[in-house]
C-alpha cells in the first residue's frame, strides 16, 4: 500500500525542535528530518513536496540551503522557520512563506496546508501573492514603520501585492476568504 501523503523535509539544527515538528506533522504528512544544512542538501530529492527550513544553522546557513535548492531546480514549497529577525534582504529570497519562532503545531500545519493546497491549482499569481503577502506581513510585524518606509523594495512589493489582489479578486469568487485564511496564520514572533 503506497502512502500518497505529501513529504515534508524538516531542516532544523536543534534536534529536540526538529523531532517535535516531526511529531506534530506525522499524522498528516510523511516526514524526513535533517539536523543541519549539509544533511538537508543530501536528503533533498524530487520526492520532497515541502521544506521547513531553519535559517540560522552552524554548518550551512539556511539562506544558502534555500539558494541551492532553487539552483538545483526543485520546485517544492519552502517555508523558512526561524528565530532570526527578518531584515529587508528577505524581499529577494525565493521562499514561499516565513514563520518566526516560536511556532506552535497549529501554525506549522496551517502554513503547510495552505501552501501545499495552493500547488495543485498551479495558479502562479496566487502562489506569488502568498509569497509577497508573507514577506510583507513578517516585515511589518518585525520591523519599524520608519525602516519600511525607507525601502523602495518594500514599497514595490506592497504595490505588487495590490496588483495581484485586484487580478485574483476578479478570478476567484472566494478570494476574500482565501486571504482571510492566509492572514489567520501568525507569521511574526510578536
């Protein structure tokens, strides 16, 4: 009997936390655990549907793991799970969602469910919208308004979110509900 549940690669250098995430997710997903960046790169293959990726790891930084995953052509969902306060440099990073620690099981499952549920539709605009809004929300939760106001990239991203929202509202009768569900996930640490 085959297990057709999505496979989630958990990348976390704190073994107790990695194992806790695995415990939370095992009932809904197949899980594979890597206790560092190097081990994550070795564990990565085409069967991985989503990666929960710690950003600060001593062997290979999560930013570098993310870049290598994308360079190798893997089109899986990547959710950064990190205690690192997000800087404006996340605007250029190619992840799908960003969760600030501490993260509870409900938030972790909700973020994964939402990202993986969006994949089958392959509406690239909706995927981009989720990514853009995730970046905006985590920055707004963690950075001061004056820091954000000084960033042209941040303002450009806000404009892109508005453009995508208008397009998607015309395409999806339940777009407001989709957005409300997405925004229910607490991405910031505060």
